[in-house]
C-alpha cells in the first residue's frame, strides 16, 4: 500500500494525480473465510481493521449490500464525545476518545478530528444540578468536564439567545472540552483502506440472503454472490439488524427508527463548538465548509425509509431558532435521513449470542458514529477471543432479561420518545 | 407528512397524532404463570418489520382515541385504520 505523505503528494502532483493506487480492491468472495463481517459501515470496517491489526486474523471478508460507508457513517452529524454518566458508557466512550486522537496517524488517513468541545446548554436551576452531577461523574471516570455559568457560556457562544424574555433562558451549560467532530466519510475510507492492505476482502453489492446454522453453530452465510463457509460471523448492520435477525429466528430488543439531519448554506465561521439545546433535542456544529450541521429528534415511528417527513424537521429547527435566532436567516441546503437501531434502554449491544459463532453489534441509537473505533476494537476482541472485553461487558444482550439495564437517559422502552 | 384516516374523525394530518408502537404485542394474560422469556417478548423484543406493520397511534389533538394503523415502514403508505377495539384480520 502506498503511504500517504507530503512526498507521495508531490510525486503524484508531478504526474497530474493520475497514478494514485486504488484505496481498496474490489475482490470476488472466496469460498471460505475465518470471519465474515456483515455490514460495511464504520463499525464493520473498524471491526475488520482491529481483527487484522490486534488479533492477526486476516482471512476476513466484509459483506456489504450497497457500498461501504453509505449508511449511517455517511449520514450522521459527526459529533464525537464521551460525556456519559454511567460507568459502562463513560469508560467505553473515553477509550474511544483515545482511539480518535490517534486515528489519523494510525490509519495514515486524515480523518480531520477536531476536538472543539461540546456544550450542553441548561435552561433551569434543576438542569444545572443535573449537569453538575453528570460532570462530577465524568471527572471521576477521568473525562474532562467543565460546568459553565450563563456569562461563561455567553463568552463562548455569544450568538445564542441571551435576551431576557425567552421561553428557555440559558442558565449555563456542561462542557466537555475534548469532544469534537471528525470527517465521517474519511473514517470509513481510512479503516477500509488499512483493512484491505492487511488482507481483508471488502465485498460490495453483496446481499446476505440467509444463514447456515447447524446444531446451534454457524456454518456459513448465503449471499447474492454465492455461499460462503465461515465459522464466525459479526453482525454490524445498524438499522437492518431486525431484518437479518428474522432470518436467524431471533427477536431482539431493537426497533428501527428514522433520524433526520440537515445542513444550511455555507456561511463564514461563526460557531467553533458543538452545542446542544437543553430544553428539547437539537444539536449544531459548523462544518469546515461553513455549513451549519443540525439534527434532533427521531421522526417518531418505525421506519426503514432513509428519508424523513417535514413535521419533525420543522419541530427540530424551531428549537434551533429558539436557541440561536440567526439560524432563521439561513437557507437550508440539504436534508437527509438514516435508520437507527434503537435499543430498548438506549444503550448498545456488543455480545455473543445463543448461536455459536454469531456475534452481535447493534443498538447504537443516536450514538453510533462517535463509538466507531471503540465498537470496532471491542467487537474484534469479542469475535477473536470468543468472549467479551471488560469494556463491552455492560453492553450484553442478557441485561434485558436480568433487568440490569443501562438506561443513561431513563426513558424506558418507548424508543420513539426522544 | 403522513395523512391518517382516524376511524372516528376522518382524514387528519400526522401532526394531530402520537405514536404508540407495535399493535400486535399482547400483554400476557392476567393470573397466568408467565415465563421470563414471555415477559421479555412483551416488554422488550420487537420484530420491527420492514414492510406492512400494524401499529398503535393516538389521535391526541383530536378525539384522543387510540387507533390501529397498517402502514408500510419502508414507503410510509397507509393501507388501513381500525378502532382500537377492532381485531386485526
């Protein structure tokens, strides 16, 4: 594999950039693999990369129905954070933050990680108390957290609405300075390129049509491009989890819901942080191109549509304008939707299953993108060692049966309430 | 925008409704011995079908009645609506 550097850039500039190597190959599926990862999104690609890098398992195929990086890793709002209160979430996410900081060097691919900080706004005294508690929990787990008062928030984001007669006045906020954003597509492509260079086959336009399970063990997977013999399968298909689970006669604590995001026309730099509205569900950052990147609530009903409806978008942007009135002057450039694997307690699942050789990675709800490296790392460990790592022990499937839920938000089982 | 025919009020926009989830999930019978698995299936496990899906909606900003709606989760097409008391055929 060609290493990307200033020298390779100069060398290829001389030949008009016509001789760059392909970033990854386009192989046909072999008859047999040690591990097959289903789903060529961020998590699947990262899993294959860490299988090869950390566990020296390179006879691996990634099977993707469409094209790699075309699902949620290409549709999110690129926010990376670890501002969780519960230990299982906090330690997992903070482990991921370390991987994010090193990612561009590790992958020899600029993922444009930008640790610009995230501010969760508070709009009441009660909410300030809740944030103080969360901030303290974060700091006990070694995560940076700063509680800001109204004036401190005003210094950082003066464009927010600090006038007196507003429905949701800004009382302050909780900031995680090390949080930030990254270039989402580069994450998928960087992992794909490195995985490919270590011998992983990335097989696109290949749909899974069924599984061969004999005596409770995985024997193979049937695809639109032929049958593949394999002993271990990792399922990393986010919003399509239930569709594949049905082929395995499994019922999971997952519902698939639609989440929309949108960007405005590009404007000059105005917002250098990620900011979330505390009296509803709205988050915003500004991309390097100048677009305001925004998102909020689920559409609120089961959906596989990958496109949204207007009422939710109106609702979300109303919150945005309440928080930052200048947004009303901007034109909308694009809106899009992705399908979320909403778990019943809001936390993900990375675990073995009752079928030997079948491993499950799903339930990421809104938080899939930031978890990409940690998810891939722990899932690769779970597959390679056939046991969970302590970092993903809390993300077990069994918790819905035992009652040890990981309910960071405490919303209960109504996944469409966001 | 979804356009839902409330069996009590007629055609209304999605804005008047709130969602209530899978309409085929049934609570285990009262007084019956319930296994952990049955309880799991009732509380947490969902098929989350792609395609035709019977679901509950409440006409919250209208007659406030719960209704059943058969909707395609991939195309958003709505095929049929029933009163909550009517059985899915």
